[in-house]
C-alpha cells in the first residue's frame, strides 16, 4: 500500500470516527454515568467490534452479509433490538450524579461496558457493509492483503479511540456542571431517545442501500 493511499484512508477515518452514530451515543452515555476514566471502557468494546468487523470483511463473510438478505436481516434486527433495549435501560437509569462528585461510584463492571461497546458495532451491519464498500478502494491487490487489512484496521481504531474519547469527555465534562438530579434524568432520557432513534434508523436500512 502506497503512503499516499494510507494517508487518504487516514483522512477518511477521522470523518468516519467522528460521524454521529450508536457508538458515539454509547460513549457519551457512559461518560455521563461513569465519568471519563471508567466510561472509556465502552470505547475499548467499540474498538473490539471494529476489529471483528474488519475480520468479517477480510475473510469474505462481509460479502455474504451484503449479498444475503436473510443474513443481513438477522444481524440488522438483532442490532435494532439491542439499541432499543439500551435506550430503554438508559431511560430507566437513576438520576444520581456520577462518582466524580462523590466517594460512592455508580455500580461499575468493566466487562459489561466492553461487551456493550462490542455488541453495538458487531450487530450493526451498516458498519460491515460500509467497510466492505470502502476498504477495497484502498487495497493494492497485487500485494499481500493481511498486512494491508491490519494497517487499515489499526488506522481506523486509532481515530476511533480519539473520537470516542472526545465524546466520552464531552459528556463527563457536562456532568461536572450538573448538580440537579432532574437535569441528569433528562440527559439520560435524551440519550435513551437517541439509542431508540438509532435503532429506528437501522430498521429502515436495507442492504441494497
């Protein structure tokens, strides 16, 4: 892969990573509830999901997902159900300020945050189909492919680490300004509504688009 080709993908990766979507919503929701240091574990899960999506594309399963309406539908509706479930949970989360202000942190399980982030990405077939459409444009088919896939995956993971860190920080900083449970409750409801909206948008997505 030529350096200029990688540079073009690097530039595109920033736009991809900062584009609003379920990952950004999840990062902000975690930042709101847990603060940056704990909430950032959601981003670890999102990155793991990206790596799995790249693997799916690299081994050819992405093409099957894009071509098979049945396979695409299964993954899509799993994603829809999961996003709506996250929205419902966010609606019902308590309105207590997070532990940045107290010595009694909100219940925190690192594994759950990582799993949530991972599931958000791997149950979103839009991401896999998008990678399937975009990544081949940056590959040199005359050179070994595994290292090229690895370089592109590492690049997108890097930009996503930064972007999701910004989203998590944004929510955590907003949280420090809030003292009223009423305000936090409405923020939680807002994030819950965004998860449900993301699920609705995914439900309308077709693998022909």
